[in-house]
């Protein structure tokens, strides 16, 4: 019995007892867990703030209070072909209508477009006008840009570029003298460039009509803008018509116009237009729209071409 008790006493004496080292370990674990929970809480707050900022970034651009009150944005565009009853719908020249729609999307408004032959907003009929302005010395001929309006750049700059058969003998712009050049009616800068070189200009309602005429051998070349030329020439069906001329010096740009007399009252509108141009430059909006235009026009040509290419 005594031996058993002595054995029990030895057993209890040998059992480990809590020490300060173990207590300190538990304390550090508690501190670490507290710090981790605090970090998680801060992370949740940061994510919420980031989400709020993302939502704000996606909000419509400010400005154009009158258009928002009306419920739609009215944009004046350069003159376009008059609609012909019963005629097939075709893609118009340039990106004007597409830019108006893109502006409306950024402002969060549906768009109504109107042909504007005067080239400036008048009497509140439209919220903003999209106009063609020559870049460089030629702009001095358009004094109303400086006198009557405030122009804001869109970032859409173009030059006329030739679309010709790959076996053409034309090499210089001077070679256009007496040659037949096919151009869309709305492509005024291209028409001026062709006339400068004494070409015989034939106009068509739509750019696809001018391109069909080239493919069928009725024109020596067609002129379209260089921004849309590059994506068009990447299409396989245009490889036989990929010849062109040296880079034209006739540079023009699309600008938004606001009335000069309302400049102070419409600072928010001007800021919204400038912000839109910067956003388009960042995300490649104009390049994307030009690619869409080229594909649409190529399909129009496919639908309209009535005889095989002059290449056979």
C-alpha cells in the first residue's frame, strides 16, 4: 500500500505545470488574431470605397443640363445624303453619327441628330454641333469657328486616302489630273483634295457606291478617310484594291461647337466634351468605331456589287 502511494506521489510530481512561457504564447496568439481581424475590417472598408469609386467612374458625364431635362441630346451633324424613299439603307460617310451616339452614351442620354448646314448652334435648336474643321492654314478661311463658336476637339482627325486597284499606274497626287475619282457626297475634304489636282469628281450618295464603282472599273480610284482605310484594307476581299497614294497633306478634324455667347454659362458642357475626348483617346473609341464602319461598308459593297471585280 505504501509503495502504491509512493508511486502515485511520484506520478503527480512528474506532471508538467503551467509556466509563464505558455501564457505568453497564448497572449501573442490573441494579439495576432486581433490584428488579423482589424486588417480584415480595414480591407472590407477599402473594397467598399473602391466599389463606390468604380460606380462613380461609370456614372454619366456631367454637363448638358438642358438635354437631361429634355430627356434627349440633340446633335447637329454636317449635311448628309437626303433619304430616298424605297432606297436600301447604307452606311453614311465618316463617323459623325457614331460619334454623336457615343457622346449620348457617355452622357447617359438618347440622341437625336439633325442636319446642320450653318455649322454652328443656333437659337437652342441643338445642344451641340459636330463640324469639320481644316487643320492648319486652311482653318483661317473659316472665321466663324473663332468668332461665333467655341470649338472642342473630338480626337477624330482624318486625311483623304486613295483606294485603287493594285495594278494601277497612278503613283502621285499629280497623276489625278483628268482621272475619274469617286467620292461620297458628304466627304467634302476628299472632294476638295480631288479638285485641287484637277481630277474629274464623281459623287455618290454613300461611300459603298464609290467603292463599288472602283471595283467595277468605272473609276480610277475612290477617296475615303485614312482612319477607316486601314481596317478596310485588312479585309481579305480588298487585297486586290490595296494600292494607294502618298500621305495627303489635307488634314481635317471633327470638333464639337458651342455658341461663343454662351461660353460662360456652358462651362460644364465644354468640360464634359473635353472629358469625353480624353476618355475616347484612352479607350480607343475612334479606332473601334472606324473598324465597325469599315466592316459595315464592306458588307454594303458585297450587297451592292452587281458585276464581278474588274480583275476578274
